[in-house]
C-alpha cells in the first residue's frame, strides 16, 4: 500500500473513532439536564482522542511538553465560557459566541508566546478559576425548555471533533508539541453547545449548562497536569489512562456531592 494512502486511511479511521466518541457523550449529555450535562461536557471528549493519537505518533516527551501548553489553555477556556455566559443573558448568539471565540483566540495567542512550566500553568488555572467560578455561580440555574434534537446536531459535533483530530494529527510533526497542545485543547464541545443550543432554547438556559461546567473544567485542568507528570514517569499509555481516571473520579465526586447536598435539603 502506498504510504500516502496508508496515511489517509489511518487518518480517516482516527477521525471516525473520535466522532463515535463524541456522539456517545452527546447522547448522554442531552438526556441528563444542565448539571450532569455540564459535567459530561468537561470530560475529555475532544482532547482525549487528540492526545491519544498524538501518543501513537510521538514519544512521551512530546506528550509531556504538549500538556504544558494545554494547561494554560484550559484557563483560556473558562474565560471563554464566562464571556459567553454573561453576554448570552441579553445578546444574540452572534454577539455572544463571537465574543467568546475572540477571547479564547486572543488568550491562546498570548499563551503560545511563552514556554510554560507546570507550576506556572497550575498557577494560571487556579487564578482563572478563582475569578470565574464565583462569577459564574449566579448563572447556574435557569428554566430548561424541552430540547428537540435536530438530525444534524450530532453529526455536526462529530464532524467538529473529527476535524480537530485531523488537524492535530496532520500538523503535529511540523508545528511541534507546544502548538499541538494548544490546538488539542480547543473547546469543541463548548463551541458546539453554544452554536446548537442558543438559537433553540435561548441564551440563559444554554449559559446555565456552561456555568455548571466550571467545576468540571477545573478537574480537567488537573487531568492535564497529570498527563505531564505521569507520561514522564510511566509512559504515554499509563499517563493518559491516569488523566482520564482523574477526570472521571473528579466529576463523579462533584455529582455525588451535589446529590448529598440535595438529599440534605
């Protein structure tokens, strides 16, 4: 088989796997409401496949370095969410989403200018979440109308994630770990939620889903830190598994804590 054809077939397979992953997660999120849906949205639905396929093509040092760039990008994502949540209360989807995307791109452009350490990345995350979580708290509750899923919703999300995987896999060899780590963390799930749900159920209910994702996104940042440390010590396979376990355990803890609080009321 020609090398070019082999690369294309392998790339298509990887895109299909990523698409299947996001389809499964989307079905779960749509059936569980804003709180659980927000937690599912902060699982590594898009970043997970991207890092998995990066690990198949590159060594542990590449993955560890990429994670250092991904860590501050997680802070950019929470500022993106805050921008959308605040603007969506009164403004159109174009204004709310456009401003949120602009904030993420601006912050990601600044992030790529620096060589990040684990300590600096963690510090940026804790500062960002320390600012944003209290500001998002007031937007977590909104009346959720019935969402009627359109035929193109899931294919749209799946195509976005598959495209992200294709870009990361195809360009990682020449853009290096820093840019690959930034691209891998583009918030595909948040973006698709904003674009799909805002015109259908309105800004405030869509904003409530994102606002409920804040604590889960903090755990996702911890998982990125785990990637950097664990792949250095144990290799890519174990490191990525430990990062996934971190996300799952963190979100299950948040879910259990919420149930316990509701039971006490």
